[in-house]
């Protein structure tokens, strides 16, 4: 049985004070939660502070929001997977819509990052998803397939072993309107089947998160779907109490299924 994974993607938000307060609050609450893996992705500059404010028995893991396509060298301003590993990062988000859009990242760049992350023994969180226009033109599955093909055709299906896919429809990001849980289930099932054609056992174990306006009110209905293995949470992850409620919901749903 897959363990759900809830990641808080803080994007370009937070400061030293909010990171410390958030970690203290979340560590206290999470002590009794079993049945959900948890990670936070503050801006890179705050990862170290987050780590050093966690209690020794904390099970919160560190996630980076981005990584470079190189490991070292003359690439001013960049950060490598090796460096992230060095400070204790476990997950790295790649292919987020905001990076595809604002930073013009291509599927090829993303495949390169995926391979480097796997090489370091870290876990990529590959974001995929369609625009409103794609959805209206019934191209959702074709768009997701192309984004998955970038990995499948360059490094193969085995790369998805111990990896995470986050299905984030662009039209649901930061809008306050989550996608319908049945719609999400349909796409998650498509994603799993698409990988299954290449490797059934890898497809069965790959974590497929949903992302796009997840909050404490819509989490249960989403997590109750068989192929939704947790969430990549944006805005709602900035508040420790709400983020905890989402984690708690994921754990409860999972423990009921057992
Ligand atoms: P919101 O939860 O704010 O819609 O953001 C989703 C997201 O982009 C997470 O990566």
C-alpha cells in the first residue's frame, strides 16, 4: 500500500521568523501522525534554518523548489542536487508550471534535472498538468503523456521507481478552485496506466500527488480517491494549522483503507 505524501510548497514566501514559528508548531503537532509522509519546501535559503529548528525526532523532510541542470562549475546563481543532498534535502520539485512558464524550462531541461536527482539518490517530484485551453480542447491526457514521455524516452520507466509525480492542472493553481476529485482520479489513473504500459510494478508504487488549491476542506474528498497519493500544497501550506489538518486528513484516509 502506498503511503501518501504531503509537501508544502511555499514558493516565494516566508522569512526567518515565519520558518522557525512554522517548524515549531508543526513538529509539536506531527508527533502523533502516522500514515503520511511530510515535507516542506521553503525558499532554498531557509532550508537550513528549517532543518535546525526541527526536533530530533521530527519526521518532516526537506524539499527544494528547484535545482540546476549541472552538478558544479561556472554557473553563477545556481544550486546543484549534490549541494541539496549535502544539507539533508530528500525531495526536489521539478517542472513546476511556474518554472516552465516564467523561466521557460523545457521538457528536456526537466528530464536532465530528473536524471541528476536520481543520480544523487534523491527523489524528484515531477510536476505535470494542462492549461485551461488544453482542457477545453480535451488535450489533458495528451499533454500529460508528452510531459511523461520526456522522462520515459530519455531515462526509462525504472526512473519512476521511488519518484513522485505531481499532477497540477495549471487552471487550478492559486485560483482557490480545486479540480473536481473525480476528474483528478481519472487523470491520475491515466498517468498510472501510462507508466504501467512500460513497467507495471513501478506504476503501482509511484506516488501521484495532486496540486492546485488544496485546502483543509477539500482534502478528504481528494484523498479518498484510489489513485491520489497526497498533495503538493501551495498557499494552504503557509499556515501550520491548516497544513497539519491536510496531513492529518491524508493519514486518516490511508489508515482507514488499511
Ligand atoms: P496552490 O495550492 O496555492 O494552488 O498551489 C499549488 C501549487 O502550485 C503547489 O506546487
